[in-house]
């Protein structure tokens, strides 16, 4: 009797072992890593994008979030950490994050989200045929710098001089500034470029703007400047300077206008690339996408505080008007 019980138990165990192994295999979920500058910018957009492709974090996909806290110099160590974890895809949000991921791995697929001019920066060979292990999204489109200046000139009466505040420590920003400098003379504008590597530089930049009597300030974002966007908007208001930023999501800080691609739209689109890669596609076979829509947002409350009347022609073209 005992011998028969032992045989039955052994047989049941033998049959259950493959099923258990299969169960473990089925329960394994893909794990991706996300390199981002600031937790507050992503919002729920990335999760919304994942859900569109059937993924729910903690259920059928695992996400290793790595935030740089507005300090781009942290990205290399964070990227190396994701490589050690052997994630299946790295989502690198901005230029320094992509550069760090590119250095950390040539085999793990990397999805860009907010890259500027990825070809010039050497992230991909071309937009249509990326080559290598990197693909994704770029926020840059042709003639964008000129359009921003054109909108600023229409917003601010008799504008002749514009300050451009930018962070030279991040890859790709110099090109944006150069494009702005090239576009300015065609619109009868002069450009004062001001570098900011930290909070003290930002304060000094506004002192220089006042001294040079600029009529408006255009801010090109970076990890550090994004973290300080509220302080920038406050300094601009204190110095009676109309402001323009490059992304609608910065408008919560109190900028007067913004023109560019929605960050939330880009975050929502990034999971498309993640899904394709997890299903077997190679990054080199997935063309880099450019924004299909650029948004003009106007903050009437911030304009009114400066005594600035926004032309009706601008309001009629705005995608969003904050009152």
C-alpha cells in the first residue's frame, strides 16, 4: 500500500514538474527600462501609451524607472544600471539619456522619445533607416526655430531683440541655437544667446537680458532648465519679459507662449516602438518618426500680468488658450 502511494506521488510530481516550469515561463513578463530627466514631465502619458498596446505595468510588463532628477550627468550610471539588469528595451527620453544608452550598450534596443536631430548627433544613420540598435521619435522638424521667432515677433509689438536661454552641457542644443541665429536676420531680429549650466547662471542671464534691453526670451529646454522652469518664468515676469518655450507642458510654469510638439503625445507614442521590438522587430527596421502636429499655446493670464495684449490673429491660431 505504501509502495503504491509512493509510486503515485512520484508520478504526479513528475507530471507536475513540466507544467510548473511552463507556468513559470508563461508568468515571465518583459522588462523595460526608462531613462528620464524629471518624474513630473511624463505624467500618465507613457502608461496610456502602454495600455493602447495591451500592457499594464505590474501585470504583463515590468518597468524599471530611472530618474536623473534634472541632472543630465547622472544618465551614464543609470544607463549602465539598466544594462546590468538586462532589460529588453531601454526607453531614453532626451538627448543625454540617448547618448548614455548608446555608450552603455550596442545590443539592447533603445527607443528615443524627445531627441533633437538624431542623425546629426550620431544616434541613427538616417531617419528612414536608423541602423544600429536605436530608433524612436524626434521632436525636431524643419524651420521650427524660424517659426518660433515669427510667432514671438507677432506676439510682442516692435520686437527687435530676443534672448535665447540654453544649456550648453546637453547634446543637440547648440544646433537649435544656431538655427535660431540663422533665422533671426530674415525677420529683422537680433539674438542674444545666454548659456545656463546651473541656477546661478539663470539668474545672471536675466541680469544680462535687462542690461541688453531684450524684448522677449526664448528658452530651449534641457534636464536642468526643465527642473527650473518655474523659476525661469518667475524671473521673466519680474523683469517684465514675455517668454516662449518649446513644449506645451512647460506652460504650467507661467510662460506666455509655447510652440512645439506635445511631450505627452511623444510619451504616448513611444510604446509603439516598445511593442514592435518586444514582438521581434529590429530597431534598424523601424523608421524614426517626427511630430505630426505642433501646438501653439497662449497663456492670457501671464500676458495680462505683463500688460501684453495678444493679437486676435494669434488667438485664432492657438491650439489652447489658458485664461
